[in-house]
């Protein structure tokens, strides 16, 4: 009985200590924020290179198992990967830039169309009480404020990505060495880890690699399919900027649950400046694409690789959005996956054998 009380008291004190530490870190954040930003900028190319190496490593291993030297396997994968990406950028970027230029030129027309739409709504509801108009004005104001905040956040996210692109020349070199010297890196990590944790650490890394790798690779393939299907759908219904909108829908689809809503928003806004009929076509296109994604693509490509309840995923997405905006929502599920695997290992280690 005393042992149970002692354990409960220990856990309570530990919880209080953790909460106080988190509170203190939150209060002191403005003082060490600059240092974290500097460290993040330095580590960013290493993290991106490590991520690419993580995605390409299984393919390199398959080629290496077929008696192809590791360096040759890496060069083959590099050529195919970067040649494919380069060709896609070469073909897609000019069209994307043209559509962005056209979109920027037509922003005044979109603003005028928006004002006309609001004016029509007020005219059609002129017989309704004044309180209704006040409420409608408040709702429209809140919608505009929310839209401006999200656009600003999205621009800030893209600004961060552009900062990373400045050091992009370093990333292929780092990726090559990560793939080439993976065994040396494993040995170095093994030497830095106490011997009693070697087996558990190896199992933990393997489980994280299986869960996280399957999820990330599957999500990228699904996003590619969703982007292509959206582009085809937008092109068929005749909306302006189908390629640009398809890229947005495909890119945001990496965010579970909220991604389709975020991706649909620009398409609906552009459709509103054309006609209500176009809005209906856009919504039907997005719904059809999401039905295909939810019932055909994700179950077969991603599968049940993470085994996490939707409530926890939504909670992680909300926390990620609050912490780091769009980037936080993208990273929320991979981080949650790692936490889940680590928690399972800790639980199994403490469970009586």
C-alpha cells in the first residue's frame, strides 16, 4: 500500500515539475527565440537532406541488394529523382508563373466582383430587419479578417520555404553523404547510446521507420494523385488557373481533415468572381476528388500505417496550427506518429513480463 502511495506521489510531483518547466519555457520564450531561429536556419538543410535520405534509403537498399555498389545506387537514384523533379519544375514553373501573373493582374477584378456580390446580397435582403444587416456585416467582417490572417500566415510559411531554397545547393551533397555513410552514422549513434539500450533503440528506430516512412511516402503519392485529379477536374469545368489551383489542392491535401478545406478555399473564391454555377461545379469537383482519395487512394496507398484515432490527429493538427501555422499542421501527424511509437515502447518496457 505504501509503495502504491509513493509511486502515485512520485508521478504527481513529476507531473507538476513538467508543467512548471513548460510554463517557465513559455514565459522565457522571447529571450531565447532569436537563438532558436538561428539554430533552426543552420539545421534546416540537414533536416531536409535527412528527410530526403529517409525517403530514398529503401530504394537504395533494394538496388544495393542486387549487387550494385552503394555509391552507384545512390547516383542512379539521384539522377532519376532530381532529373524528374527538375523536368517537372522546368515544364510546370513557367505555366505556374504565368497563371500567378494573370491572377495578380486580375485581383482588382476579383475585388470588384466581391463588392458587387456583397451589394447584391444587401439589395436582395433589403426588406429584412436592420439587425439582420448588422449581423451580416459582422459576419462578413470576421470572414475578411480570418481570410487576411490565413493569407498572411500562408505567405509567411512560403517565405520560410524560400529561405530554405537559398541553401538548396547544399542539400543534394548532404543527402548523398547521409545515404552513403548510413552505416557509419548508425555505428556512431550506437556508440553514443548505453549498451543496455542498444536492442530497444534499434527496435524503436525500426518501428518509427516503418510507421513514419510508410505514412510519408504514401501521403506524397496520394497528394500527387489528388493534385493531378484536381487539375484535370478544374480544367474540364473551365475555371481560371486550373494548374495553380490543382497544385494548391494537392499540396494542402497532406494535412488530414483540414487540408481539403484549405485547398478548396482559393478555388471557391475565384469561382465566386465568375458565377454561382461555377462555385457549384468547383464544389462538385472537390467532393468527387475527395471521395476518390478517401475511398480508393488513401486506403490502398497509405493504408492504416499510423493506427492513430482521428480525435488525437485533429488535436495534434490544432496544436500544430497554433504553434507554427501551416508548417505546424504538416508536421503534426509525423510528430504524433513518432510520439505514439515511443510511448508504445515505453509502455511495453514497463509492462510486467
